[in-house]
């Protein structure tokens, strides 16, 4: 047995020495860098969003280009090739009502304030209530609220941390709410609970008014969408059953006139969207570094 163990040890030593020499002889090679291809160039040029949104956008672009090319081959309208992607991307975007970010922010702040008020009823302070509210934070303010809790854990004064929280949210509506929370923190537990409950009722009244405004703002968009769909159906039916109606647009002058008409319609939609965009108010909690 001793002879076998000695032989095995010798073999292992020799194998180790050979492995060391083999490792020393192997030179270091610089990692091969992949050259940017056409896909990378297209992503940078078109600012393609990642994931499913990017694939969906590329699919719509390819389908619209193919449709424009088919229309150009059938009708002779060369202008259909660039106009098809513009209509495929521009018209659906312009016919959607801009998102009411103020309503979304107020809903998130209302949930947060009610969470604070319910926690204060158990005898906790504003600071402890803020830490607890992080668990049920609305997604709109979840990241900013996490930063607020981190600052409080690092022994920031509550008022300073809340002011930085307001800077992170960068919203006039959030400023008024956070100013009330700062005031509630200075008034103590009993006064804070009363202040936050009054603030929650005020937020509900504001939300009711804002939602009513959004309902009224959506009505012109509904009418424009209906008119656009009816017009497209009528033009499509005329193209199928009476192709001679579009005969003047086959000439270069007719295609130029068609481009002007479509551009004017898209421009009117863009103007309507600009008018419907909500204007943000002026902030009141602006720190020295803002």
C-alpha cells in the first residue's frame, strides 16, 4: 500500500509541474470585442425602446412600409411609402388623450397621506409613520419614498428629508401635500392626525374636480376619433368601389396636394393635443440646491 501511495503522489506531483508549465506557456489574449452591427446602429439611430415595446414598434414600422409599398405599386402613389409609417405612428398617438399626470400624482399622494393618518392613530410619530408607509407605497412615488426613508434612517431632520422628497417628486401638487406633512410633524401627534385627516379630505375634493375636468377634456378626443374612423371607412369604400374618384391624385401635383392635406390634418391633431396638455403649476417648496 505504501508503494501505491508513493506512486500516486509522484504522479500527482509530475502532473502539477506539467500543469504549471502549460499555464506559463499560454499567453494572455485580449478579449474579442464584438463590432457593432446593423441592429446596434438601428437601435441608436431610432432610439428603439427595449423589450417588447421595441419589437412591437419595429413590427408596426415594417408592416406600414410594406403596406405603403403595396399601395404605391397598385396605385402609382409614391407618396404612400413615406406617409404610411407617419400615419401608422402619428395618428394613433395624436388621437389619444395625454395622460393626466396631476391626477395620477394626486391619487398616489392621497393613498400615502391616508396611510400616514391611519398609522398615526396607533400613537406613532410622523417619522415612524413614513417608514411604515413605505411598504404600501403607490408605484408612482415608491422610489422617491424609499429615498426619503433612507435619509430618515441616516438621521436627517424630518423637515429637511421631506423637502428633498418634494424635490425628487418635482410637482406643485406634491409640494402642497408635503408642506402640510411638515406642518403636521411640527404640531405633534394629536395635531398631526387632525391635519392629515383634513388634508386627505382636501385631496379627495381636488381629485373629484380634476377627474371631472379630465372627463370634459376627453369629449373632443372621442368626437375626433369617431370622425377619423368614419372618414377612413368612407375613403376606403370609395377606393374599392369607385377608384376613378382618386384618379387626380395619381399625378405629381395631385400627390403634392394630397401630402399638404394629410399634413394639415396631422397638424390640427398635434395642435389639439398641445391645447389639451395639462400645464404644471409653480412649486412652493424649492430648496437652495433646486
